[in-house]
C-alpha cells in the first residue's frame, strides 16, 4: 500500500516538474494581453505601450493593450485578478492597486480585489506627482492656490482618475496637509482628466510630469508645486510642497503584474523579457521623451517595495478617513 501511494506521489511530482518545464519551453505560443485599468493617455497606458513594443521583440509574440477604465482602476484590476494564471493576461498597474483595497476597508465596502491576487513582475517607473492648473488661471504659486481654496471652500474643482485612484489620493494628501476643501470630479483615466482641465471643466489636476510633458512644454499647463522629496530635475524652478510648509509627498509608480497563481517558470520568462525591454531603445526613448526616468525593480525588490508602500499608504489613508 505504502509503495502504491509513493508511486502515485512520485508520478505526480515528476508530472508537475515536466509540465512546468514544458510550459517554460513553449511559453509564449500565442499573443499576450496587458490590461491597462484606465482609458488611453494616462501614465499606465503611455508606459505599457512602448514596453509592449519592446517585449514583443524579445518574446516573438504580439502583445496587445486592453484599456479597461473605470472606478479608479478597480474594474480593470478586478478583471486582471480573475484572469487565467497562464501568463497570457498581465496588468500594468499604479499605486491605486494598493489604495483601492485600503479604501474599501475604510469605507466598509466589499473588496473587488486584493493585492495578494497579483504577483509582481517588475516596476518600471516611479514619478512624483505635480499640481497643474491652466496658464490663464489666477494662480501663479501654490500659496495663491491655497489662499483661494481656503477662501472659497467647496467651489474650486479638480479632476482625478476616479475615487481613490492614484491622482485622487495625491490631491487629497495635499488637501489634508493644507486643510483644503475642493470639489472632486472623477474620470476614468489620465487622458480624460487632463482634457477636463484643458477644456475648462475643472480648475486643477494632480499628474506626473511625464503624463503632461507635452502640455507643459507647449505652455498649456502651469505647475505650482511637486509632491516629491526634492525638486524634480526636469522642473528645477518648481518648489516642493514640503519646502513650502506642507508635508505632502506622493509618487506614482508603474508596475507589471500577473495573476498570483501564474507558474514560476512563466513569471521568470516574463521577468527576463521585461528587464530586457526596459533597457531597449524603444522603451528608453519613449520614457526619455516624457521626462520620465526608468526606475526598474525586479520581482523580489518590487515585492518588498510594495509591502513598504502599502504600510505607508495605509497609515496615510487611515489618518485621512473616508474621502469622497
């Protein structure tokens, strides 16, 4: 009896090893989809597209971008979390994958997904956020903006990528630090929220320099402050909120993920392909053109980074309480 069970165990063990080896040898043998949980034009989208182009060369397979915007990224992230863990559905995420589950807990809402439903492949960028307004606005400095928001609480508006989305949290961190009350106008992605500001539908927005590099250089947007530890090299004349007396810091990173149960052999193939793509001229040129530095972290380092960022954001959001 013992020998029979041992035989079954050995067969299962060998089968698992063989299956994993075969998967590693044949993967990928069909197109891969990267879900971007926002509409086109936002940070995750403009990072995913050149990365996909560079990875296509390495993997010798077409990589498609599937924009699934809505609910601050929760809709697309929920779809990605439930995707078949075979390496053919990936996700390009932002810090909102951390903030949304935290906000669900704070607001006593059912969670649409959890961070542990994903396995990190690599972090690509980590950009600080900046406060942007139109050049025809009355605000030339952060002090001007704060003065008017305080004078007219609940009237000056800002756009975001959705409730508890990345740019929503960034603005609320500043609002919390400066004791501001503004009108939140959520959209489904970066492009739409920037267009809302350019079109005069809102008064301000919080973005990364890379996402609005074209508008900044064309003089279509004015930057009042950065939510970074130090001044940004691409915008050396713009002060940080911290140096102006407001403890507000927020970095918008981009990272590639797979469903948590994806085999290690597939994850390792993707890690290698992503690392090579991050150094490819296609990706480097795209990021350079957006003034976005590549801040690559491989899977293990990225996992540690996410754990630390989760602790930090949990502390910040819990202290802020429910925001709307």
